[in-house]
């Protein structure tokens, strides 16, 4: 990407929810507030983004969408009594009978590379109100053509759906980074006729066409300055987390190591329906979040409350999530 293009790019570092709006929309909101009139709830909402700095690197997180489901205990704490799961939710001021799940791809602009970590649902999710990554990038002043590296924590559908658009690569100037063990598992024909067949087909459709431009990595590999992969398997066979460091500041993109800020972090040993190897997933949660708590560094979790960035401290045998506020902005 040309330097002149990058210089023209808008930069907006919000401490809270980063909603970028055109002046006309801002005036409309101001007028509604002054008159007491409600905004039109049928209007197309602006994409939700948040931007902040880590050293000299610029992060942009995009809310690809959300999903609301029933009976949280059927997904989290599946080795617990439903009442135990409901009680923990209630104690933390959350509904006991509903669960909101968000999806948060992240862009890391290092100055020499524009790295996209995970891609959301893409076109397959738009009928359900997901697949908003492209909108969010545009709102932040980027385009898909600006992306030089796409790194995938793992190959579940909500992470790889945005790789292709109308049958062609969505990020045509990018190279790709995928865990070798992860790709070998999902691309193997032995997945046919098993519960993993749907994900196998999704990988063949979205990831395999990009194989010639893909670097397959292992634990400890670095694929950009200051960016290193660490194996954190269990949620999937080759699930990776990515360490990012710039000017002494550190952040870990934890992917799906933990999928809920209460049910997975406060109770890291509770089983999660979507974790393929539940014992290994619990061990990875403890390994990753013990490191984050000990080193007092930030993390970005794909399913954490938007903007999905925060810290953890040890509490009650697990970890308390502390969302970011203004510490990246001053």
C-alpha cells in the first residue's frame, strides 16, 4: 500500500464504542436528542468499530455481528447442573435464560503490513445480520485491498466465512497464515461422513483455494515483525493465539480460547459444547490466561464483549475480565 494512501487514511482512536458517522447522521442524532424524538429503529445501523494504539501499531476491531441464543447452559458449563450456570449468570447481572455472542475480527496496522486476524461470517452471514467486516473496514478508512496478511486463529465458519466473496478472494493483495495442524485436520477427507463434515466443506470452499498463498505455521513461528503464534489447542485441533508486541507494549489475540467473559473466564474448567477436546481446551485456557494475568498484558478475545479488549486478574479460581477504557489512548 502506498505511503500516500496511508497518510490520507482517517485515524480515530476511541476509548469507547467507535462509531464513525457522516456529519448528516450526527446532525440527525443531535436533532432527535433535542426534540426527544426516537431514532428510526428500521434504519441501517452504522458498523461498530473501535480503534486504539499499541506502541506504534494501530488496531481496528470490527463487530462482524451478534447472535442471541436461548439456554446458555446448553453451550457453557455442560458438565454442570443448569441451575449452577444460571446462578453464576444471575450473580453477574446477566440474563439466566439468554446469551448474546459477538464476533470480532481485528486489523493490526504495523506501518509495513496491514494484518487481519479472522474474517467473520462474510456473505453467508448477512441474511442473519452478520458479515459486517467489510463495512467496518470501510468506516475505519481501510479497504479489503489494503490487507497484506490474513492470519486465522482457527478454521471454524465464523472465522473463515469472510475469506471469499462471490467465489473470489475477498483480500486479493493478501498472503495467508494458518496453523498447519489446524489445516491438516479440517482439509482431510476422513472428515467426510463425520460431525466435522460441514466444517470440512467450508474449509475446502474458503481456505483451500488460497493454499498457494498460505504459510502454514507451528507453535512459536513469527509471520510479521512483533507477531508470534502460540499453539492453544482444544477448541479445535490446531487453534492458535497471536502475540503482538510494539515498543514494549503487548497484546494477545486469543481467538476462541475463551468464549464468554463470565462462563469461560471465571470458570475456565467448565466444559463448552463447541470445544472439540474439552480437557485440552480447559488446559489451554489456564495456560493462556495465567500468562496474561501474570504478565498484566492486554488480550483481544473474539467473543468478548465489544470491543473485545481487556485484561484479567485471578479471582475465585478463575479470572475476572476487566474491559479496556482509556489506557491505550494516553
